[in-house]
C-alpha cells in the first residue's frame, strides 16, 4: 500500500469527513489485495466488488450525482452488480452524498437502510434509519487505564493463525447474530491475502482461554479506524469492550497515527465515549441491495 499523509492538525470538518474516507480507503484496499477484485472510481461514484460473500466486500460509495442524472446512474450501477452475479451489496451514504434525496431513490428500488437490515442481516446490530453516528478521538487523549479494568485472565491477541481467525468469526457471528457466511467472509479474505499480509489487522480477546471479543484495525485516509468491534453478551459489562476497542488504536498510535475514527452502533456510543471518542455531525448509512 502507498505511504499516506497522516492527519495531525485537521479541522473538525476534516475529522468528520475522515470517518467515511477511511471506509473508502478500506474498499480500495480490498479490491487491491483480493484476487479478481474490481473497482470503478470516478467523480460521480465509486464501486468495488471482491469475492467474499459479505456485502462489505461489494458496494457503492462516494456518490456525487446531480438530480437529473441520478436515476439513470443508479439503475446502471445496479445493473453492473447484477451482471457480475453479486448476491447483494451495500450502497453507502454520508456527508456530501448527492443528490440529497438519494435515500428515497434507493428505497424506491427496494434497498433497505441500516435499521431495516436488522431483521434480515444482523439482528444484533441496532441502528436507526438515520444511520450510524460518526465519532472521532485524539489518540493522545484516550483513557489508557481502561486496558487494566478487565477481569483477570483476559488477554488480547493480534491474529496470527487460522484457528484464531475462526475464533474471530465465532465471536463476531454470535454477538451480532449475523449469518455464518457473513463471518466466514473475513476468514476467506484473510486466508486469501495471507494472514499478516492483509491491509487490516484483526484482534481477538480471550477470557480464560475462550474467545469473547473482536476488533479489526484499518489505517487509511490519514486516520486509524476500528471495525467489527464485538463482545459476547456473556462477557459484556466487564470492561472488555472498551479494552478490545482501545488496544488496536494504541497500536496505531505507535505507528504514528494521531486520530481515531469510527461509526458506532447505538449501543456502542457510551463505550466509545468512555474511551475518549466524541460524536460528530456525520452519519453513515448503508442501503442493502439484493439481487433478484
């Protein structure tokens, strides 16, 4: 991956925008490292499509369409995915998305927003129809003491083996009640690229030797971000969620990153605020398209 410029003195607007820009950088990285990955990016929108069976690996983003061209562009883009036999994909919206009524146009074509997806894709991820709130943190001002406020016998490991990848999958699937294939996609992607060679770094938290928490760190667009933060219900309320979130971000700080960003579930906001994250005005939504 090319060397990037790390944000050190961004404005609040630049930080809020970095929430989605980091996500776009992740999509570009997926298309670059995974076999037969496709990406189309121009001044109107970006599309990526890779092999793992999870809509995170297939999507549309950075939409900048005029009112007049929007309907035609939407239909052409959906046809592009259909022609490639994509089972589904996410169409992402956020700060700067145009036209302003894109959400209504996507709904008219049967796409589901984050709140509607809970019944079909991820019963354990609770969002509103407005999408996920963007959050930011100065990594030099986070509460590092939270790493010590966990039960005895809790350790965090960066994944280095295939068995640890399956531990990640187990926790991720059970916590968010997602289909097995959605968790398997991250296993397949990581094995395809090679453990240790992926642009993302994956972590598992173990309590007395049993996997109970997950996180994934991705550095891009000048900031560090975490994805797939999960803690099994049986392990929640014990400081584990805060610790598994914080540790990868501190690793990113050691690499020189100054700011962390993320988009939160409604349940995760308070945990992230305890760490040192603050809400921005940015909201990220994603609309699920299903082929057929």
